[in-house]
C-alpha cells in the first residue's frame, strides 16, 4: 500500500502538521506518529486521525498506535510547503564538475550550486550539495549538511542513498533518503536528497 498517499491525506486533518506511518511486512500500521499544533487536545486529534483512516482508506487502527506530539501554537509552520524539483544542469572539465539544481515553490525559484573535483562519488556529493544549497535559500536556514552518499543495488536496481545531517540548537539528527536511478545518477542523487528532507521541511520553513 502507498502509505505516502495516506500520510499526505492525514496532513490535511485539522491541527496536523506532519505524520509518519510505520507499517509491518503485511502492510499493517504498527506506529503512527503525528506532529500537531496545540489548538486542540491531542485525544481529539487522534480521534480525527482514526476517523479519517476509516472513512477514506477503510483502515481501522487502535488508538494505542497513534502518538501525537504537540508544538507551541505561537510557532507558525507551513504544512503546505513542498518544493518542486525543476531540473538540473552540470558543467564538467577535465578535473572539475559543477552542478546547478533548480527548485521552486509558488512561482519562486531557488537555484543552488556546488562544485568539486571530478570523480564518480564526488559527482553524487556535488549533486546533493547543490540541492541542499537550493533548499537553504528556500528555508533561509543553514541547518542541513550532506553527510554521506552511496550508490548501490537492491533487487537488481541501482539506487542512491544519501544521509543528511540536520543541526538545530546544538543537536544533530540524521535524515536518510533514497531514489532509484531512472534517468542518471546525478538526477537520482538530487531526488534522494529531497526524499531525505521532505518530511522535515514543513518544520524548517516558517511563514
């Protein structure tokens, strides 16, 4: 089952800022973590989540599965913020590579660049860094760092895995993103980077 679709729908429930579903191999929801504002009681948010799951997806979960973390209502987050990937360009010389990534939101463009010595792994890192630099412009914050990026295979498919470190108030959190290599590895590195931060970015952008 496509639980990303379910998460996206639940994000539209009143007071919900973001949510994360953890399911088992049988597609049974074992954990449902919700971040909400504190305008409503957490029990009411949990009830609305359960009702939405039943009515929209015919999924019945126990209340014990749903955990709700509430944040200060005076902090404003934009739960509709979703950066769109508009493409990239790359320039190479005999020993250098430069990648420029373009993201957009509400007709605003955010263009990030990165450059490094030319090698297969560094090319992937440059693509990820250019994406992070685009994101930094969008959220007006310098809290994301490319920690590592790997090219590997799973089920016979080439994939890119990226680790992003989110730093805030002296605390570090590792965010992991993946992408199948469909077009090329640079494109996949950019998509994996976006995949790593797509659930976090609603908490990073402030109106």
